[in-house]
């Protein structure tokens, strides 16, 4: 039970304390943002999850962003619905939507849902700005937060005795 409770905290603390590149942290956060915005229960979300788990990005930052943007993504749905209507109604994209709809597996992607397509488009539009902002934030706070976490006995709880034993705690 404790492992399930402290698992996400352990993953986040490990990502901040370990000598990870701020670029990996920022890329994981931006990719997690796209995953978090897209409604779940379709092949698009599964594909984005696979990309998050297979790329060399920070998994802790990605999962944190996915959780935050899944919760906050509800507020983006009206704008995403408008964007989805715009994309699905664009005449020059009609052959693409028709070709996708004729592929049996592509129907499970939810591309014909305006909210799914709009949130995917919104996430792709916001990917680079979120990456740039989070890169600046992680370059600034990753090292100080890591040093702060290492000072306390909380590190022994979060990382376990095998990892925390290498540090002088106390």
C-alpha cells in the first residue's frame, strides 16, 4: 500500500534529484501536457502514452503534466470543440478525414470527435511554448529542489534505503 501511495511522489522526487537533463524534464512535461489534454478512451491517447513511455524524456515530469492537464483540460474543452469543428469542417482536409475513416483502426482514434481532435490540435500548438517555458523553469529549480530534498529524511522514505543510503542524511 505504501508503495502505491508514495509511487508518484517517488517518481517526481527522483526526477528532480537525479542528474537529469532539464531538456528531458521539459520534453517530458510538454509531451505529458499533450497526453493530458486529449480525452482518454481512444487510440489517440494510447498512442500518445506509448510515445511518452518510449521516448527519452523524463517520465515523472510527463506523468505529472498528464495528471495536471487531465484535470485542467476540462476548461479547454470549449476552445478545443471550436478548433475541432474548424478542422473537421475545413474543405481541403475532407479527403484526409475520408481516407482516415475508411481505415478500420483509425476509427478508434476518435479523430471524428471534435473535442478529441481539437484537444490534440491545441496540445500540438502549445507543445513548443510549454517546452520553452518548462525548460526555463526546470533549469532554474531542478538543482535547488534536488539539494533541498536530499537534506531531509523525506528522501529516505521516498527513495528507499537502497538509494538514500548513498547520501549522508541528517
